[in-house]
C-alpha cells in the first residue's frame, strides 16, 4: 500500500485553504447580491442610478480579488489587465458600463459564487471535522451513560456501532481527501473561465491594443521626425549656411588682402563649431549616448542633477531593459522633469525607477512626484491614461507626449494630481513589448 507523500498532502492543504477563503468571501458575494436586489426596484425611478457606479466598483473589486485567488491557486497567469472603475460617470457612460462584456462576466461570476462557494466552504470544514470527530470519539462511547449515549450519525451503544461510526469517519476522511481538491479545481477553474474573456474577445482586444499602439508609435515617430527636421533646419542648417557664406567672403578677401580674410575664417570656424554642437544635440535626442555609457540609472542621475528643481533619485530596484525601452524611459523622465519645473511650482521632486517582475513580463516603472500645486491632466482620448480625479486641463502640456510615448510601447501613464498637489506621474513600460 502506497501512503500519500508530502506533495499530495500539501496539495490537499492548499485546496482546503482555497475553499475556506472562498467560503469566507461568500459573505461578501451574498452582500453584493442583496444590495443589487435592493437597488433593482429603484432603477426605473432614476434614484437607483446614483448607486450603480459604486455597486459596479465593488463588484469589480470582488471579481478581481476572486480572479487573483483562483489564479494563485491554479498557478495561472491572467493574460490581461482588468478595467479600473473610479470617478463620476455620465448617463451614457453608465449605460455602457452596465452593458459591457466585463460587467456581464462579473455578474455571472457573482451568481456562480453565491451558488457554490458556500457549499464548498461548508464541505471543506465539515468533511475533515466529521472524519476527525467520528474516528476520535467512537472509542470513548463507554464513557457516556446508557440513557444519554454518544450520538453522532446514530447512537453509539456498543463496540459494533462504535466500529461503524469509526468506519463512517474514515469514509468522510476519504471523501475529503478525494473530493476537496476536485471541488477546489472546479471552483477555481469556473472562476477563471467566467471572468476571463473568450478567446476571440481577447484576440479582438489585443488587436485593438496593437492597432492603438501602432498608431501611437507612428504618431510619436512622425513627431520625432518633425522635431529633428526643425532642429536641423533652424539650427545646424542655418549655421552651415553661415559657414559657406563666411568662407566665400574669406575667399574673396584673400584675393586682395589675405589679412582681411582672417576674421571671416574665424567666424566660419565658430559657425562650424556651433553647427557641430547642434548636430550632436540632434543625435543625442535620437538615442542618448549616456545610456550606453552609464545605463538608465546613470543617465537618470545626470538628468536629476541638472533639474532646476531639487530632485532625489531612487533607482535601487532597477534592472536593465531593452535599449528602446530604456530610451523611452529616459525621454519620459526628461519630459516629466521639464514639465514639473515649468508648470508645477514645486520645491522638491522625487524620482523612482524600478522594475516590476510579474509572471507575464517585466515592467519598467518611471515615477515622478512633485510637491507642486497639482491640477495637471491629459486629454481623455490619449488611451492608457488615468486622469486624476478633479484635475483640470491646461497645465502639464507635456503629459500628452508622455502618454503617446508610453502607448507606443504598450505601456500606460497613470496620473494623480489633485488640486493643491502633490502630482504623481507614473509611467509603466513593458519590457517585452
């Protein structure tokens, strides 16, 4: 006879813990269900609409936590980011939220969880407890008086009935050993199946995201080309034209008076030096050489040291990323620092660079926090952007460029900037874009 090994026991304990957590979470699901039923009659009157956003937020949080628990138990990777519901919504936005596919999945999960989580939790407690109680208590039937015998599944008044009770306890133990992992898998798989979008929906969403990222990349690329062309036209080209003119004047002066050509040659040399500096600056803006020399942390240190507002840098959790991602992070940081110095009125800036590792991928995080006046916002159409609640447009004009650069890499900009500050600009750039 082969006895269970340690891994089998650990798997059963994990299944038991998962079922107990789901049984405890059933109370929250039941409360959510009752709240929805109470709110339902008031919806036709219009009064219930005020409670819908909060109800959807709570449902979204419950579903997200259940999905996280199920994914942790199953060792699965959630291949998408759940939506984030916050702030106020117009009537049209509410209608879109209520009819959204993710809301329908959350409601389906709520019904599923209310129906089965309690049963799973009760069995997770009852079967092992009954097994231990029946087996442990049966041999002590003689300690009970004849007029009040030990009464479990049936009165235990003899060794025969005690043996039957012990066998029943063993049966409960076997049922717990076999049934609880199966129930945990069914509950976890059901949760993931309900809350995860269907394959075609996920593919459609990913295609939309890739199309948006491609459009953002093309927009950012076109903007970079226009900027480089403008810098070359207004800077290096004009200076090179000056060099040609000075050399022409020097040539004509040298034909009659060689000494008179010297000032023109000096001015041509100065113009050539300025043109060379402009070209170096344009090349630097395409890909800063300092990234190759010092890495992103060293380049960030150079940026913060040149900031007009005192800036503190924390890059202890940073790891190397692909060159394109580090370049994007460098320019995001440069733009965020410039934006804070121009518009925030801050006296102190805190910069955090670190790498978040998940089962899906590594994410390079650039976070800039200032103690300024706040109120920054970006246009809502910039995708992958979470504006601050109560923020106003008009300040922080460089944020739309940061949002486009992040979107080009499949990343996102998360902005928190209430009136009065502080402002936190957080950009997440996937390293496996």
